[in-house]
C-alpha cells in the first residue's frame, strides 16, 4: 500500500493545493518498506490528481485542502485524511496506530474531527476559520455560510 504526505521541512505541508512535493511511503503487512519524494505539478488541480494516480497512491494524509480537490482525489479512489498537522514521522506512526483522529495530529482550530466529515470537510473555529467557510458567530451558533 502506498501513502502520500505533502511535506515541508519534515512536517506536513499546511496546504495540499499548493504543495510542491509528496513523500511516498510504501507499506507491506503494516510495516514501512520504502520512502521516496516525488514532485507535484503546480499547473492544475486535475494535474495533481493525475500525478497521485500515476504514483499509485492509495492514501493521502494532508493539511488543508480545498473541497474541490478533495472530492476529485476521492473520486479517483484515493482515501484522504485532511487537516492533519505535525512532524512526518509522528504522523506516520499515528496513522499506523490508527490514532490520526487525536487532537495532537489535527491542524489548529480543528478540534472536532467528526464534524469534519459531517459538515463539508471544512475545519471549524479557532485560527483555521476563513471567510466563506463554515465558522461560528459570536453567540456560538452555527453559521451556515459556505
């Protein structure tokens, strides 16, 4: 099984849509057997998806990712674990141990991983809220702007 992680300075790159490379990690029987780095095209979202397919990626662990790109990658049959942060080796170990859902591996502001799946795969609250994304109003009620 091949897993891809966009990297920057031995950490997960904060935004997959603009990442320049991915670390490819191959696993056999749950154990890492090889690593290499592959460049990503900067020209288009479709080019990124095509490149991941060419590289035979089955799982993508990434930081921020646009909804459009995530949907394209998932439509290509690649499982995506978005809004992940931390050092690459720590994230890989958490993935192997099925602990990526723990708060320490989520980007700042992503405190409720179940809501990521339920509410459009967007990060909520804290410093990660951006205009045009789901955020909370001052009273704490959900704001459904998208």
